[in-house]
C-alpha cells in the first residue's frame, strides 16, 4: 500500500507506483517524472477521475497536474487539504461545496456551477476565478496568499436574509480577509486571458452576457497588496456590476480603487487608505438611517485618498451621504490645486446640503421658514452663479434679462416716456440698459407700472454685477 499517512493516522490504501512507495495521487512531481516521465500526468489524471467517480470527496496530500471536473454531482463537500495542484477547473457542476485547506494551486477556476459553500484557507493560489456561480450559503477566501482574485457573474440564491443572536447570519456573505501578496481583486472585472485558459482546459465559454454579482454582503478586510512599483498605477480593487452591502476594512491599497455600475447598500470604509485614486462611476448608493447616524460621521476620518476622488453620474438616496462623498472629492482636488474640478464638486456638495434641509423633519412654522430659505438660496445662490462656481452664468442672465426680458415688459406695458412719442423696441432696450447700469440720463423715464419694473431692474442690475465680480475674483484671483 501507499506509504502516505493522513492526519488522522490512517494510511492511503491505494497501490503504489512501481519503483516508489507512493500511489499515483501522492507521489511528488519530481519523483513521478523521474520514474515515468510525461506518463505520470496521464496516470495521475486517470487515478483521480476514477476516485471521484467512485464518490471520493476528500483528498489530502495529493499532487495533481491539470484537473478538470465536469458535470460533477454530489451531496457532499469536495475537500483538498495539504495538496499541490497545478490547475483545478470545475465546470457545469452542482455539489455541496469546495474547501481548499493549506494547499498550493496555481489556478483555481469554478465555472458555471451551483454550490452551497466555497472556502479557501491557509493556501497559496496564483489565480482564483469564480465565474457564473450560484451559491446558497457563503464564499470565504481568507488567511491565504492570492495573486489574482476574480468574482464574476456570481449570485446568492439562498433564502432571504436571516437574523441570528448577535447579528446577521453568514448566508449570502462573500468574504475576502487576511490575504497577502494580492495584485488585483476584481468583481465583474474584465480578464481576457481567462477565456483562453478555459478553452485550453476544454471548457466551452459561451457569449452569455455578464450578470450582476448579487450578494447580501461583500466584506474585504485585512488585505495586503503587492507593493511592487509596477502595480501602483493599476486598478487594484475593481468592483463593477455589483449589488449588495459593501464593507472595506483595514485596507492599504497600493494603487487605484474603482467602483462602477453598482448598487451599493450601506457602504463602510474602515481604516481604508488608497495611495492613488478612488473612482465611483454610474453607481447608486443606498443607506438607511442607522448608517447615517453611525458610519457617516466617521467616514472622513476612516477613508483617506492620497490621489483624487472621482464621483461621476452617481445617485444617492440620502442627501447627507451625498454631501459627505462630494466633500471628500472636493478636498482631494483642492489639495492638488485643481480648483476648477474642486468647484464642480463644491456645487454638488451644496446642492446635496440644500436637499438635506428640505428632508429635515420640521413641523409648522419652522418647516415653512426652511422651505422659504431653501427657495431663496436656490434663486440667489444656485440659479445666478451655481454657488459662486460659474462666472459665465451671471453675465448670460444679465444680458438676457436686460436686453430681452425687461424691454419686453416696458414695451408691453407702454410704461416709458421720452423725447419721442413713438418709441421703438430699441428705445425700450436703451432705457433698460441705462436703468440696469443705474446711469439715469433722464432722456427717458418710467411712468405708472414702469416705475416698479425699473426699480426692480435697477436692483437686479446692481446685484448681478456684484455677483459677477465676486465669482470672477474667486475663480481667477485666489
């Protein structure tokens, strides 16, 4: 019998390879190749396929080359422990789950399958790819060395969220924790090389569209990224087409973080430091009142972005959260001296603050006062100059009002008299310009309702010039 001894003290009962004391599964690579050459690969493959067809689900201390498991059906968990595998591909299968413990795998691909649980612990994996997988319990990759970790088109298909004593259940949880030497983590990330790898293993990759990664919660914590200089300018954490809670904790990301096309609920950033940029695009952020009271106040302290924070075409259900995110983006651009980009985020920050005031729980007279103040702020701060960030708008408004709006009012009401009894539209426009600039030559004067219109225009003209000078000075002289 094979001389390999399992951790429980039992020995392997398979027949050893001729010239060796180990069976085809347990014979090390070097010894097998020395005895049988390239034939050892075929022998290992045949022996493994035979054992798995017989229902064996526990493999300890095995040495395997390229393993492809197809159409595998089992009510038990497939376990690899203290093993070394060049590549492990599981396709079109439905089984209890996969556990990889204290093992070394160059590439692990779980493709188009249905499982209950996936656990990788204490292992070294160069590339781990979970593609088009439905799981009913949880996925946990922890305490391991993983270079590339991809989770694409994977969804939780279990029961609705359950509550347990002390918090939420682990069902629907995807956890990446205590990982080291990471080069990239991708959620629905593009990986052109993966198609080629799958085809080399005989896996037929159809052109089926990408699915949203739907989970209850995605937790990424205590991840150590590879600090080689060649990776600093790359996207190290990419989250796209994701739906669920997002928790990032104790991360020192040596590169960029990108979140796009996602539906994120109650995001948490705890001790997160991004050395390059944090980018959020075309995503929706949903938060509940509890998150607003507990997580939001500490967000500016817990999240540090050394580069830029870019937020584009994102939606927030809570204006308080929207305000804080835009404030973080604004300050990141102010640090670099790009005040024009900072102004665009300042405007969005102020709009969010205005919406927050409208949503404040006020009653009676206080509510009416708040609504009046918000309307006043919109009219005189937003409409006129976008909170001091747009110097062109007051000029355009002034030209349109003085050359079109007020002359039309004077013309319709016939409320201006002057040197001629038959005034043309150009005369009304001339009077409007003179009034708006407060020159008052006296050759034309308002009568009746025209006095009210002229007074309003004079005040308007002075206000808009003051706005223009203030905004222009702020824009180009700071």
